[in-house]
């Protein structure tokens, strides 16, 4: 027979095991979204700082500025920037990308800083709506780490492509990163096709929605001058990262929306391994080629 002390020890051990098992069983856990709101806040703050540095009245006269009552935060004239924003000089100070400054002046940090810049109020409005609409859903479904990696890696990849396609242009914005998230969503729908019930309704609606967001964001890249090569590069990177990082959704998120027995569906399929490994190889090769072409042109 067990002594009272043994019973207490066994009970404490069982409680400890239960606690540990709960740490790994996420079926009842609601993942909180915090990374995407932080990203939105950073973008808005940096846009306001850029307008402050731009200081339209100081070089264009208050009458030529749009919304001149905003003072230093007013926008450049529409013929200069139709998106209601700062001039290129302020964007360059804040870290916009341009082939010459990145390669000839060795300012590689711009490949990251330009992701957080916007050329105008219209630009940031549509971008942040897209980020909230797509990013929150992805973060709830897959967690902040994987979504943060896709956002940054796709943004950098798009910036490299932009410098190669448009070496004389000044480019800013997270459009490449956003299209990277959209590309990852396409990959996720493909690789997790077997999980979804009512495939035609759910996946059909999802494809229509993200396709609309894709078109809207791509159209913004033609104003004030076409530079959609970079965002398309980010989109391609996002597709590859989606196959690598999003092979299975967070089970708790999934079961709350698609109640079913996932016991036999949670293991990875052979085709998911193939897609993931192939995507990794293509991504590494693509990045190496892009960097070689950029810095040894």
C-alpha cells in the first residue's frame, strides 16, 4: 500500500505532467495577435516622422503644399506627389532604396529600412488595410514568428528585385512584404487543401479575396511611376516561404472554424515535404543569384 507521502508525491507528479502536456496541446489556446498591430504602428509613426522631416513649407511655400494647415506635416503638391506624401529627398533621408546608394555607397541597410516607408497617405492607407486584413488572420493561424519571417524576407527579396529592374528609381514601401504574405496565403491553400471542408466555398472565397488585395496593391506600384518588378519578386518569395513555413495551421485556430477529426490529418504529407524542400532550394538559389547580380553588376 502507498503511504500518504507517496500519494502526495504521485499527485504532484501527475499535476506536473498535466501542466506540461497543456504546454504542448494548443487545441484550446487562442493565439493573440500582437505583431501585426505593432507593424502597423511602426509604419504610421515612421510616415509621420518622414512628413516632419520633409517639411513641405520650408522649400515649397505653404501655398503650394496640400493641407497646408498641417504645417510641417503637410503634403507635397499633387503634381510632385499624387499620393499625398513627402518628396523623394525626405524618403532618401529615411532609408529609401536606390541602386547607386546601396551598391556604390554600400548602404545595404536600406534593403530593410525601405520596407517601413511610404510615399503618401493613399499608399499607407491601402497598405495598412491589407496588412491588417491579411496579417491578423495569418498570425492567428500560424503564429507571429513565421509570419514575421515571411514579411521581412519577402520585403528584402522584393527590394533586391526592384533595384535590379529599376536601378535609377527611388522605391519605398512594404508592398513586396504584403504581396509576400499574399503569396504565402496561396501556398497555404494549396498545401492544406485536404484539411478544409466545403472546399469550393471556403477556398473559392479566399482566392477571390486575396486576389482582389493582390490587384489593388499591385496597381499602387504604378504611381507615381511603374515599379512593380519588386513587389512581384516579393510575391514569388512569399509563395516559396509559404510552402516552407505554412504546411499546417495552428490546430486550435483550425478546429474552432472547421470542426472535424484532425487526428489523421495532422501529419505532414509526402507532397508537403517535396514542396518545402524544393521551395527552400529555389529560394536559396534565387537569393544568391539576386545578390550576385546586385553587387557585381
